[in-house]
């Protein structure tokens, strides 16, 4: 029987750097965490270099590129400074995200409609450099259609509202948000986009969303680093991989 394509796991190591920065010094090392995650089964590593360098730092990005043997996904805002760093670092992929200094974490998806004029040349520069561009957007049809027009080969669907509703036990809201994700993933795939997803995922939500055959990659960080406090990162990555594989086994061929 045909199977859905394999589902990749990208592990975000930002919050290993958050712990390091709380005390200063070099421990815990996000690059070491990346290597442990890869050994445990991660397919790639994600790191977000913020304007204020609140967790990942420039030297972390350089070391990740040099020391890991899996794809590096560079999350960043669409600014001239970040473009220069991305072109110099040459990661496998760049995921463009909205960013405000006041936010605790990324709030909502990138407004690719409102920022069309500035994003178009920005994406073109990255495409020309051979860096795969992903746009971190809500599962909104208009945003998805604009992402395709901008020639970004990948979108990452923001799953935060769905995950928050699940955690809050708001069943009706969770059902509605998941339906948006399902429809958005189908629309994006039909438009020729590769579809990723992330933000707020845990074992349960990762297992559920893994059953969507249009989605080929999940990027997960905060939950896994938090769980590693109680277990260890190797066990957590393996448990997440198992949850995703279980969900994927239920996915129809798209």
C-alpha cells in the first residue's frame, strides 16, 4: 500500500541558548544540543537569530553551520542585517518570521500581503544564493496564495493558535483552528509549495498533525527543551520522533 512521504523533524535549539544566557558563559551549549539531537534522530536544526540576540548569537550560527552535518534552518526577520548574515552563513534554508522586540515568542504569522513589496527582492536575493526560503505564515488562503506569487518554495504554517486551544481545552476553537491548518496545507500543496509546520507543538499535537500528508516537516523547540529538563534530550527527540512516526502511519497518500 502506498505511504505518505516521510516526515522530517527539525529541532530548534534557541532555548538551550536561553538557559546559557541566563547565567552567561558557555553552558549549556546549543551546538552540543544540536549534535545530540541529530544523533537521536533529528533531520535538521533550526535556530532563530533575533535582532536583540536574546538567545542564539552570531557565533552560534557560525558554529552550527560548521559543526553539524544536517541542514541548518536559519530563522530570521527580513532585515538588511539578517540578509547579510544569512548570505555569509549560507544555511540550507532561511525561514522568514515576524519579529518585535517586545514579544516573548513569535506572535502570529508573517504578513506577506502587507509586506509584498519589501519581501519580493529579499526572497529573490536568497533564492539567487541557492538558499531555500520558507515563509512562516498563518493558514490563511490569501497569505498562502501570496507566498506562492513571491516565489518562496516553502511555507511553514504557524500552529500556535491551535496548540494553545488544545492546551486550554477549548475543543471548539481547537477543532476550527485545526480545520484551517488542514485546508491551508492542501491549498499550499496544490499551489506547488512545500509545507512545513511549527510553533507550540508537543507530543500529542505533533502526532495529530503528522497525519496530514501535505506536511513534510515539523520544527519544534521550546517543548522539547523543556521536557529535556526532566528526562534528557536524546530521550525527548526519540519520543517526538516516535509520536510523529505514529501519526504519519495514519496519513493517506496525498
